[in-house]
C-alpha cells in the first residue's frame, strides 16, 4: 500500500530557520524569549488562527481587521487541533534554533532569550525578507510589534491568551 505525503512548511526545518531569521530581522534589535518566538512563528504560519487570540482591549480592532484579511486556506485542518499542531511543530522549531545558534547566526542566552548575532545576510536572502515583509506588513506588525510586547507567563501572558502552552503553573 502506498501513502500520500503532503508537504507543509510547518514541518520543514529549513523553512523554520528562514521564518525565524525573517521574524528576528523584522526588528533587528529584538531580544525575545524563545517560547514567545515559537508562538509568533506559529501564527505567522497560520494567520487565520489569529482571531482566536485573546488580545488586550486596545488591540481587538487590529486583530479583527487582520483576521478578516488573512487567507485561511491552510487553517481549516488545524482549527480543531491548534495546540496539537503547535506541539508537533515545536521539534522543528527547536532544531532550527539549535542549527542557527551552532552556525553563530543567533544567540541564545542562559535565560532562553534569542536575538540575531549576525546582522548581514546574503543579498538573495535579504531580498526575500524584504518581499515577504512588504507582502505581510500588517501581519508582521501585529506579531512583532504587538504580540511580542505581551509577557509570556501568567494570566495576562501570551501562553494563556493563545492557549498554545500550559500556563496554569507559571511562576508569576
């Protein structure tokens, strides 16, 4: 019997490396918790799921506008099992983080914060980043400028607001 395998960028380590670099290079000064960046990367992959994030009152309109404009073609199969899919892509994200750290492109400090170490990329990669950023400016602005400012833990944290990670036992 033969099985059909489908490609999805969520399960591609090289795509994960590219996404992480692109998200970090959106704001080159970003110094962010690894887990928070994993959540942001998940919503970059599945922007149609943004409507499920419990954002602060002042960000509701931005979230709703963005959710209406997002193409949700690849979110239908994920909708009922969001947390499960997030947990399935975590190993690919972890491998991407470790590869980028081993190559000296990002740095991961002792408190599990990541940031860009190498700021210059090949011209082709920089061009790709610019094209994606131009195409998805509103999404990246929401993810990197708004969601990245939320704290990770606690009842107001990103883990609780997204439901992607366990937050009941967070030390606040």
